[in-house]
C-alpha cells in the first residue's frame, strides 16, 4: 500500500508507506564544486543540474504532501465505511478536489495506481470513488445498492431464485429508484453472484 491508516489505541494515524525509499538530498560535494567553479561554462552547467535536482526533490515532496492531504479528506468523507463497515458514500474526484482545494486532475493523478491500507484490509484508491444514484434529495451509492442486492439474494428461496428482472423490481421499490434489469445484472456479476439458473438448487 502507498498509504496506511492505522489505529493506535483510540487515535488514527495516516502516513505514507515510503520508508523503503530512504532519504534523498543534493550532494554537498557537488554544491561545493558549483560554488568554487571559476569557469563560467562549468558553473552554468552545475547550476542547471542543481536546479533540475532541486525541482525534482521539490515535486517529490509536493506529491507526498498532496497524497497525504487527499488521504485525510477521503478518510473523513468515508469515515463510516472505514470504521463502521458501512457502504461507501457517493464520492467523486470533484468532491475531494473541492474539499482539499486541489484541482480534479491533480486528484486523479495523485491516486492513480495507488493503494490504501485501512484498519481492515487494503483497497485501491479508485474503488473508494463512485458516483451516486439520486433518490429525491438523497444520493445512494452503488456500494449500498450492491449490499442490498446481495442481501435480497441471500434471503431468496434457493429452489426458486429471483431473476434479474424480479431483483430489479424489488430493489427499485426498496430504494425508490428506477433500476433496470441490465444494471442489476452488472451489479450481480461484479459481486460474483451467479444468475438465477445457476443459483437454483
């Protein structure tokens, strides 16, 4: 994982898992050469290299700080998911960008291919982001709908399992949404649940 959320007694700690990188800095030896160089061309060469190294180290530190900032915002937004094992709340790149005052494209780049170790298990950052489905003034996440879907299937009669159309009808009524059979089929497959024919005992 790139980021670790760890519970220490009652306190929560969020830190980057990058100790394997070790420390990095610009060599004093080369800074000394740059300062003592008498030849203008040699001095200019060292200054160009120094500036490139300085900018690289600055950008690395900025990326670290950005990832920590975003992780803190995600932790606060998805607190119930991390602590109470509740379904994920609808959360978009724009939501976290607004919360952290960072551009959406920066959020996208910062979390790309990054993983977060939570108190229980590890998850890809991108899995924490999902659009919600609006119901009146409430927004229900895909995670919540999938949880409800799995629950309905777990309660069905094994000798007469519900079809995707029937599941769509039940969930639409329960969530007060208009969910199609195709959407239910997609969610069911993402949960690795077989179709009604293969679920039948």
